[in-house]
């Protein structure tokens, strides 16, 4: 992607994250049905395929593996949310919206204003809480779906969880490495480094 196209994409995604947060608030207030939140989340994740394509072309700083893992998992979970709505509980969908939109809002704000040190620090620190929150909720949603639709969910969930954890840990370690690189460029020690 060309730099202007990347900027437009990041701006569109930032606006979409704002829409997700607005729909989330309206869902909590009872003004909007939860399906609209699921649709907004799904749209955002489907559009994120552009990031995988950009990573494959080498036009972004992200790796193809990291982009593919995150976008692939999120698209899969977004699709599962449509089956989860009748099963519930709905608070899981709402918290997942907070985790995903929170992480993505910080990411797109950083991409649009890389010179802003506050956004940069938030981008490389916010994931420490938001990624585990999102990953936990993703697994809770998959588990609830399996409990509802399968007679022996544990035998399906354990292999899923094993595979999921491999990729989740890879993604989290990648982000911790990105955080260390960012903080070292800024001349700050990483308080989380052992």
C-alpha cells in the first residue's frame, strides 16, 4: 500500500473503532441490539485482511506471521459471535468489544501519530492488559459455544486450546519484543524486563 492509502486505511479503522465503542455504549444502555456490535466488530476484522496483505507485500512494519495470527483468530472469533449471541452471556461479547476496540484504537492512533510519545507508549503498553483480556474472552466464548452445541465439549476444546495457546504466546512474545525495542529507542528501561 502507498503511504496515503495506509493513512486512509488507519483513519478508517480508527473511525470504525470509535463506532464500535459507541455501539458498545449504546448496547450497554439498551438502546441498540447487541447484533450491531457484533456486525461492527466483524466488519473491522474483515477489513483487517488488508493488513495481512500489506505485511505480505512488506509495506508495513508488521510481520506476515503476526498479522496473520491476529487477523485470522479475530475473524474466526467474529464469525463465532453470531452463534454465541443466542447462547450468551452477553457481557462476554461486550468485554471482548472493549478489549479489541481498545487495543485497535491505541494501535491506529499510534500509526496515525507516530511522533506522539504518549500514543506510542500507550500502544506498546496497553496490550499488556488488553491482549490477555481479549484472549481469555475468546476462549471463554469458544468454550461456551462448545458446551452448548457439543455433547463432549472438553475433547474438542483441549486440542483447540493447545493450538490457540501456541499462537497466542507467540503473538504476546512478539508484542513484548516490540515494546522492548520501542522503549530502548526512547531511552527508557523496560520495567517489565527481568
